[in-house]
């Protein structure tokens, strides 16, 4: 590719974003050929920009709170013997938590393109702190359904906040730094969430394994979300956009959605990237349910008298908690490795090709469990899938950020989130139908591997056809 950066190579279709004198271009389509690459270079690019540093602060604090909340919910629902989960129960919980934002997301999308994104970050962070406090109280004083309802509200607000963070990044960094920044910023957030979750599971026995311990963990989420909102207040009110010239005057939310979809029809590279990650998440959702179920039982001794799907004694509960923590940590290490590899690979191959290769490589994770089932294989598979899935996400984030105008970016990123949520819920529903109670199924593992290879092959063929057409 010579000196041509991956964004130059990828952004070959659709009209160039408009640039007007006296205003910052909404989406530069031709960044400098001296494009930033490498993990350290990406971190340096973020460190040089005050706005980017504050965005990272909001993300890291907020996602640390997410990790603690998820660990508390996992303990409350998954690792509690009296609430032992089946495949159908896990799929139902995922549907309840993800579907509402999938439905209302397109209507909420216009918020990011009509109101100051900095204000969205502040209000969303404060709202999450309040909801985390309500969840803590519900764990000790309310029925399980109350905990689920509050968690639903928290996660719905959380998805809007993450979309705002992704849509804001191109406003504080030049386009030449986006590939490397996308390797550092979202990955650092995800790794922070995983590390915080693993740490919360590790200290859980110290604060108590019952509902009271879960409630104490949730208080940590309250503090972290409040801190994220405080950092967001330090960002300039208009720094994250949208600019006054970018705010479209739409009459109804459904027209906002139609406008974003029409924009994606013109920006085929971004549209293909979204289809790739949506299809990849179908396999990811099945793998997620499988791993949650299998982690509860793989830690048990083969000689245990506990029935399948049960963690049995308190020692079994501690072993399952430790295994879930190890799987979470392995996923985080995979995310970190993806952050190191993706800028270099995207520069050499282009983000589209790297995303396709990573999607195909995801097939290695379920095959590890086919060849050597057990706790060690589960941890290794989690690390491999963390690497490949995050590589796909980093590449897709970059393709979407550089492939759509700023006036549509907020809505497109919410559509992105809606697509991945819907795919995950659909996959969880499928998993509920095909997985046994202990989660381990060789046919399902092989089918997931084959699906990822097929998705990668189809995406590569679509990209080649698009290149020929242009």
C-alpha cells in the first residue's frame, strides 16, 4: 500500500464530506499520509489532545463502574445457587436487558445529533450513578425483578453514553490519528471494565458472597459513575459537537432513522463494516451464553455429586467465581493484544481486510474447546475471542467514524449499537434452544466456528465487488 493510509484505501465510495470555510470539517476523508499507527503512537496522540484525554477519563471511569456492576449482577443471578440459570433464563435476561434499547435506540439517536454531546455525557453519568444506587438498594430490599428492571435502565443509558463517546472522538482528534486512537480508547475502556469486573469478583469473598456483598459492590459503581460525570464537566460545552451547522432540523424521530439509513446507502464501506460486525455478533452471542453456562460447571471436580448446571457447595461456588474471573481477565488480555496489533495490521492491510481476517480467526476459539474441553481451554478460548472480536470492533469503529458525516455520526453509532444488541439477543435465543444445561456442545461449537468463517468469506467477497463497482 506504500504511503497510503488505511483510511485512504477504505474510504473509496460515496461523496466526500462537506467542508466549509471557517468550520472544522465534519469528517475528513483524506487524512495525512503520515498516519499514526501503533499502540504507543495512538496513546501519544490521545495524550497530546486535552479533549481526548478527558474523553478517555470519562470512558475509563464509567466502564470501570460497568465492570463492577456486571460482576455484582453475575454474582446475583449466575453464581447464586438458589438462582441457578438455565440457557433459557440467561437468554431471557439478555433479551430483557438489551431489547428495550434496541427498540428505542433509533428514537434516542437524534439526541446525539441535536444536543451537545458533552451534556449527554454529564447527564448520562449522573443518571447511571443514581440507578446504580437504586440497584444496590433493590438487591437487599427488593424482589429479583426489581434488580433486573433497574439494571435494564442503567444499561440502556449506558449504551447511549458509549455511542456519544464514539461519536465524539473525531471532534477532538485529527483523522490521521483515528485508527490508532480506536485501538487505544475503546479497547482501554473494555479492558478497564473487564479488569474492574475481575477485581470485583476477586474481592467479593471479602465483602460477602451473598446479596449484601453484591450491594456493596454496586456502591463502587455509584462512585465511579459520579466521578465520570465530574470529568465530563471539564470538557468544553461545544467541544464535542454537533456544530450549529451540523444540526439537522428533523420533524420526527423516524425521519432521523431513515436519513441515517439513506446516508449509509451512500457510504457503502461503513455499511459493509456494520453488516460484518452484526453477523459476527450472532456467533459471539452464542459463545457468550455457552461460556457463562460452562464456567459454572467446568470448575467443579468431576467427582462432585452436584447435578449438572449447579455449583454445588460453597467451595464449588468459589471455584466457579474464580473461573469466571479468570475468563474475564483472559478476555481483557485479548482486548489489550488487539489494541497493540490492530493499528499495525490496519495500516498494512486496511481496516476492512483486517476486520475480515479477525472475524475468520475467531473460529479458533470454539475449536479450542472442541479439542480440549475444560477450565484451561475455556480461559484460552476467552483470550482468543477477546483478541479477534476486539480487532473487528476497532476496525469497524474506524470505518464508521471516517465513513459518515458528523451530522449523521451520532445516529449511525446508535444504529451500530442497536444492530449489535439485536444480533446478541437473537443469538442468545438460538443458544437457549440448542445448548444443554451445562453449556457444552461440540456441534454448537463447530457450527459457531463455521459461521465465522462463512461471514468472513462473504464480507471479503462483498468488499471486492464494491471495489470493482467503484
